[in-house]
C-alpha cells in the first residue's frame, strides 16, 4: 500500500534527479538487527542539506534588508522494507511542490530497484527578524521552477 | 497553524497520560544552536518503547502458533518551537486510534506549557511468519480500549 | 584487569560525587543486541557538561581581556561489561588531576554495584584569541581544588 | 604535542593502507559549530568494521568447537583540529600491534594533509562460550602478519 503522496510509483520515482550513496553504518542498526527507525531522518537530512545548497535554497536576502532562512516545518518517513548493516542505499530528494513561502520535498531510499523507505518534508522560508513566513521572490521562484523540472 | 491530526489543542493534550522527562543532550544540538531535526524521533522512540511495554503491545502469540509483532509503518514530526541544550522536556505518547491490525500513536513534547513539537506514528501488528499484517485479537482490543480511555 | 588509571577500585570509586541516572535507549543498541561502543561517549558528555557548568568550568575571562574556554583534548573508554536496552545506569564523573592549564577527568558507569564501563578525558583551557593553552588563574585553581576534594 | 602512541608522524602515517572517505553530516555538528566530540568514534567504527571484515577478523572457529569473536576492550580519540560540516575526511585504520589474543588498532582522520584527529582501540578475541580471551591460532597470526606489513 502506497502513502497518499505517491500516486504512481514509476512516475514518482522518475522525478528524482538528486541522489547520494549512503552505506548503512554498524551503529545505525539496533537490537532488532536492522536499521533503527530514527536513522532514515539522518539520511534525509544528508541529501536535503546538499540538495538545498546546490539549489540555492539557503539563507539569503529575499527583500532589501530582509533575510529569509529555510526552516523544517515537518518530517515524515514511511518504512517499506527493512535495511541492514552494510546495505548500499541510494537516497534521493526532490521538490514535489512549490508554494508561496514553502516547499514540499519528497525522499526515497533505494537498494538496487527496491524501495526501502520514502518520506516527505515541508520547508518554510522564514523572515529571520520576525520569525514569520515570507514569500519566495521571483528570482527564487524561477530558480525553484528549474529545480522542479 | 495546527497539523491536521489536532482538532482542538486542549482536548488533544488532555488525552496524554504517559509522559517521560527528557533533558536535551549537548550532542543533540547542531550548528544552528538548537536541537537537530532528527532528534525528536529519538525522544518519540524512547516514550513509545516504554509505553508499548507497559501497554502489553509487544511481540506475542495472537492466534495459536501465530506470533504477532508490532512494526513501525510510519513516523512523523511537526516542529512548532525550537528546543535548546539543557531544555527539560516532557515527552508524551498516546494511542489516538485503534484499527483492525494497526494503531495510530500521537506524540507531544512540552517545555512547561509550550508545545515544542508534536508527531504521529502508525504501528502495525505483523505476523512474524508471513510478514503480513494480522488483526488484533479480542484480548488485545480490550487491553487497547483500556489504554485509549 | 584494570586500566592503568585505576590503582584501587574502591578508592577510585569513592571519589566520585557527581552522578546522573541514564536509561539506555532502544536506538543506542546495535545488531549485537547490546549498547553500541560509540554510546558511552554520549553518556560521558552528558555528565561532563552538567558537571562543568556546576563547577564553573565554562568559558570565562581568565586574565583581563583574555577569554579561556575548555576544550576536549582526548576521550577514552574501557568496556568492562555489556550494557543492554533499558538498563538503568548511574554515570559518574570526577576531576582526577588538575594541571597548569588542563584537567584529567575520570568517568564510571555503574549498573547497581557492577562497573559497566570506565573512561577518561583531558580538558584543556584554551585562549580563545590565540588557540593556545592558557594557565588556570588562582581563583580557578581554588575552585577546582574544592571540586577535587 | 603528539599522543604517546605516535613516535614519528610521517612513519606512523605511512603505515595506513586502509582508508574510507567520510563527509561530515549536518547532524554531527553541535552548537559550538563544529563536529561533536562523540562523532569520531562513529567514523572509527565505520572503518574498523569494514577493515575487520576484509582482514578476516570476524567471529570464527579458533579451535575445534571453540568460537572466537572480536570484542572492543577500549576506544580512544585525540582531538587535533576541529572538523566542520561538509568536511571531506579520509579516515584510516591500521593494526599497530598483534598480541597473543588482542590487537592494537590506530586511527587517523585527515582533511587533505592535515590531521584532524587520531585514535586507538584494543580488540580482544573472546571465547564465545567462556567470555574469556583466547589466543589467535597460527592461521590467524599469519593472516594478521600480512595485514600489518
């Protein structure tokens, strides 16, 4: 059974263009013998951080004198298959939706062709002075549009 | 703005009966100076594990010769306020819904009266031999009904 | 066989006055079924951080205009017995030696009367401007002398 | 100032033949802005685990009916320079000494030519039935001799 954010697996997978190889560490397993449930969020962070740097989604001046910074509003993981010590995973991230001041990101961890886990996050652009959300400017929206395609 | 799983905050909060005190560790912060986004899932696991033991939600014989084991199907966190090194959090967990073979759990982390983050998880009872879900038996449902109330 | 820094266990143990209770988390175990070897350093950090705050061993003005900050130069752990999920450990830290600009700290984790692991660290006071070590002043030495006794 | 286990840096470094590239993760930093002190032990474990598999230093029959398993007796880290988010480290491990039933391993983390941290560990071969140490057999010693050279 698929999570609600995946309509068609093949289409959904085809949109991922940013991946990093991550080998499961010994300390990332637990006494059940497989990867602990807290670990996918570490992998998501690793690919998200690289991806955001590369996509220009970092702290920046959004309007004259107004600094916008991306803040994680939520994180989500669906566990599909178990992962084990030494598994070589390919962990991908993509932008699934661009809103006025927020972005939905999706994640997938593959072991070969098999989906091990999937996930989502919402990243909001905050005005660093007020702590409130602030809309992306046109330059950001254009840059994000390129990243989404 | 509240996550969709919280209709009314006060009602939602009033249903939590299991809490553990957790002090934020130094190594749980990151270079932004606050608690890293991967950390709430560690806290959720801590309270979930204790709560499930106490609620009898552990690996057990569900039908003669059939062992059922609880498996995490999904984890979710909504970040409401920042947490910092040495914060004394009170982290709660409750059963929000009992299904045929799965349970929705909700989580909250409080710093005094303030909500720092909230979350959800779905736990499915799996047949250990087949790897498929298996319905809770009457004894389990009665026990869960008591826990929910 | 005892590590070289412990001459007599009973004497060594009797000098610990600062302890914190730490319950082993599920995610701190690994596929061997016991606590992963990287975890004692997390416990050492927890007690060291609290202990240093309480002992006034934080960043401070050491000479007029010169800020000294404590920096970890080394960490060490000796594994004596296995620890397991849900073990209730009592983790202690003490100052074992005060040097000109550095302090040796010792650690112990007890499960009841049993020693689970022991450890050491060297903390050096650094001049924040130069990055070189800087001697403790008399006030600091007096304060440390009290802490050691 | 060098740790006592390094007589001459260049000679010591020249003996490392097993390295893995490790990029510092965001969640491995702390509020001081650099890599948390507990993290080098995670890196040491990663290279040690791979190296031990490759060197045949795993659980095995040492005498007829007697299973020997490698157990970590101690871990040590000396912090030389700070590491930061996104640093690309090259982390090496080598066998520094082979004893009757134990091995000393040394570790180094390099950022380009710079040493960021160094470390040591003692691995003891335990008799799985008795929990006591058991001497390496000739085959193991020959295999280790090749690895050391």
